[in-house]
C-alpha cells in the first residue's frame, strides 16, 4: 500500500520499519511535488506489502490515498465473539479471531459470507485497501439561505457547511419584512444549482 511523505524526503529513520511488513518501493521526487492522489504536495512515497497501523501513519506524518480508506462502524459481536463492522455501502466485515486484540493490532478485516452478521470469513480486504473505525458515519451538508422581502427581491447564498450523521431538517421563518428559508443539500453542486435557480426565479 502506498503512503506519501508530505513533511520531508524519505530517508532512513523517516518511515516505519517492521520485519512483518516488507517495504516494496521508496521513491523521492526531485522537489516537493503536487500529487493528485492525495490533493496536496509531497516529497515522495513509500509502498508496503501490507497497510500500516494507523498509529504509525500518524507518528511518521504519512498520508494515505483517501479513496483507499474504507470507513467502518462497529455493529456488534458475532456468534463466535468476533468483532463485526459495517461500511457505508452496508457491507459486513469482521475479524476472523475473537476478542479485542485483532482491533488493537489493526489486523486485516474479512468480508462476511452472505453479508450476514454471523457469516463466516469470506476472504480478507484487498491489500491495497485499508480501513478506519469510526464512531458513526458523518457526511457534509450544505445550507442555502434564501431571503424573500416584501417587494419580492430574492437573495440566496450558501451560508453553512456541516458534517453530521443525518441531513438537517429544512426550516422556514417569517418576519414582517421578509421570509427566510434554510434548505440543506448533500453536495455543493446541488446547493450551487439551487442558488442559481432561486436568483433567476
């Protein structure tokens, strides 16, 4: 799995080593270079046979490709006492061994057969993918505030962006001089389109 070094060139002592995780490649750029995969500048990258423990990633200030991280939430123990998780797509993952040690070691998660809570292990997560355990899934939401005064003049703008587990409820308030609407959207594109449509109404 590939990790980018955003703070310094990759030199001996600047990256984690383990006899259980082979380094496949170390590559330094000629200068700090913008990398589309992580959306920021980096000095180079290092590839390992297996994903690193999240603590090592943080301690050595490495950056992983966001699309290679699967977020999961704990959903309980299966019939064998194995910790079980669910990702944003509803797929069930679990450790093949019971207890808390697999989570502490950041062992590979395995897919559950038939996508069932008590399903047997159906093979590990791909080696070029890793996971992060979340308390709950959060998502960004954009708020558009639209104001319509007594003369019919419309003003609409994106006024807030939040991260939440659920989309907030739309709201409406009315005063003697204007009506104010707060509408929430699941993407910036939807919010911007709504703003343009409101201004042209």
